[in-house]
């Protein structure tokens, strides 16, 4: 997930000019590096906090930024030793001496994130890539210490956590700390080219946006004794338990929801939703199988977003825009920059009227290109508010489907709800926040009984 094919330099420059994104060329980076990076040398050090697949992928992209000056992985933190050692070995095999993490900078435990962040200098980056439940605490600590942040999505499991992300973002503004968020599609030049056409009126007014992530997968089985062990819940709960990682809809569909808000250049004022489980479900997770959400913006524009994980069903992974003049595709399978404007409202290859230049890099790589350039050149780079608002929108949709009522933006923004109130005091002996029933099934949202606002 690092590279694809070519895009013209002119197109990339236009993208950077329009969005304010900061992917400078090699000459600018080299010239600015020693003057800007506040340290005894110009090496940007990374601390990986949460050594899972997403964190490792972020390290790979950070170390693959072209013409970036020296960047190295300097510290690692996790709750367990084994995954850290496996990821360290794999990264070292690929990047060699750029994985500069000796044993005394491998930190284990619930306070490991503090030690990893404390090992960094101003200008370095903390990669906050654990499960979503603890993200806000890690981000806030890094900002307090004056350390730049890359944070993966989802950004918190509940409204209280997202409010903390917003406060950390405000603090980062005052400290000139950079915050990048894992909504990587915002960094795609091809998508930005379509945004520019929309803003210029090429599609007319935009009364409708629709985005789906529809597919099938297996359910969570009965975890037996592991179901009541804290570390095990953190492992299997990433998309299966709401307190750990927001549930599968928010974890996956947040990208498409973010794209809808980007297209609209606004946040919805309300959401209606519905969903449910398939008959005779044996799923032991907290998820429902289908989420269908109708987001309404202040001017009445609608964004319809759907999520489904049921076997033997039609798959779709895309975002579409319908203007009064024509339709367009904004995004494609596995976040590919599949971008086309069509002649009319018909979607299909035979109706394509315009296609931008292809992106040179994947969106994951672009977001790191832009962050490293921002650090090297000391440019403003703070995605905390936008990221938290996109997550708030996703949580608005989740709540609307779970409780079966209209949920407003104010409902979510002013909510004091949290799934777990002892996050900062957790240790290996902390009781699990949620328990299964006698059949190993965790509590599932039931309208009229469920609360998450």
C-alpha cells in the first residue's frame, strides 16, 4: 500500500497550492532541514506506540518519504513484548540501520507510551497507533511534551474521547505542534482535482452524496475464558467491542464519511439511521451487520452512507457525487483514487467525461510526504479538528442506528458519554469494561435499551 503510478508534476503542484498541503521538493527539504528541525542534527525520530499492522505500515510510509532527509524509528511501545519484537524484526529486515531501536528503547506496559514519547525531541513524531480507546490520552501527552503526532483512526471510541482530541488539537495550535490524522484520502491529488471542479461549479449544485462499504466477513466466535481477560479483549475487540475500537462500521466507514464531508465542505446537522443483524446470527461481537445512515446538512443536502458485513452479498467500496449537471465517482475499492466525472447521472466507463491524472503515490504515502515536509519547513499542519469532526459524524451515525432515533450534531458534540471511565488508571489487573453472557455473546445495541450518547 505504498505506491502506484505517475501523476504530472504540474498536477501535484496545483494540488498542493489548492489544499495548502506541504510536499516540498528535494531541494527545499535539503536546504531547510538543518535550519528548521530543532535538534542537534536533522534526523526526525519516530516513536511507534502500538506495534500492530497499522502502526508498522505507518512506519514503512514514514521511512519511504522521497528526498526527506534522515528519518529513523527510534523507540517502540506496546503492552506486550512478542508483537513488538516481531514488528521490529520485520522492519529491520527492510530498513536496516534506520530501525534504531535498541533494547533500552523498547518499552512495555500501560505507561510505555510516556517513556517512548519522553525519549523524543521537539521536531520528532509520536505514532499513536494503538486501539482507539486510548488514542486521545496518548495524543494529549505527546502534545503536552511538544512532540509532533501521527494518529491512526478511529481517534476515540466515544464522544468524550473525541472531545479530548479536540482539546489536544487546540493545545497543538498554541505550541506549533504538527498533528497528522489517518484519514489519508484527503491527501490524494486526484480527489482534490475533482473537489476543485465541484467548487468551480462543473457539476452544478450537489444535492446528493452516497458512499458504501459493503462486503462479507466472518463473525466473532465464542472467546471462552479469553472473553474476560483485558489484554485479550484489546486484541480481538478492535472492530468487535465498542469500548476498544468503536465497532466495525466506524473503524472502516469513517473514510467514506469523511469524504462526504470533504465534498460538502461542511458537517451534517443530523442523522437518521437503521440497521440490524441477520437471522440466527451466531456473532458474539457487539456489532450489528447492517448500518444505513441518512446524514442531513444545514442546506438540506443528503449524504447516504451504508455499511454491511454479510456473506454472499453484493460488494461495493466507493463514494459517488450527484450534482444537478452530472454525477462523479470520488473514491474506489480499498481507497483507490478512482476518480471520474460522468456525462450525466449514469455511472459506468462508457459515460466517463473527465478523469484526472493518476496519483503518483498511495494516499498513505502522500499523508507522510506532507507531514515530513511540514516538519522540515515548519509549516502549519494540524488535522486534529477535522479528524475529530469526521469521527463525530461517524459516531453520530452509529448512535442513530443503535438507538433508532434522530441524532443531531449537538447531541454528539455535547455528549458526556464514555464506554470506559478508568482509562488512565488501567493496568494488567483491571477488570474488563464489558462482559459476555453465558453463551459468550457481548451485549448488542437494542433500540429503547441502548445508550451511547
